[in-house]
């Protein structure tokens, strides 16, 4: 079954949203790191949250790639 345009747009919008939030969390983490020792608690929290965003984006991106490859093999 082929993915509809609306489904594809929804998937990409979700990835862009998660990427935007993750970049913001990384910026906060770097800001906390610049504060030195006083910023360590904030650095840990923001870096931990950004790690989840990065993991989600990696899994979603490679998962979509694998699905497309599997569909191409079935069509051949």
C-alpha cells in the first residue's frame, strides 16, 4: 500500500516539530554549560531531554527509510 500525501506530510511535520524542540533543548543545554558549575543541574536535564529527541528522530527517520526499502523490494 502506498503512503498518501497527507500521511507523508503529517509524518514530516512531526519530525520537523521534534527537530525544532530538540534544537531548542540543545541550545538551553549549551547555555547551561556556559554558566559553569552552577549550570550543571540544568545541563543534565536539558541534555537528557535532547537525547530523547535525537533518539526519536533517528528511529523515525531510519524506520521510514526501511519501510520504503521493503516496499520497493515487494514491488520488484
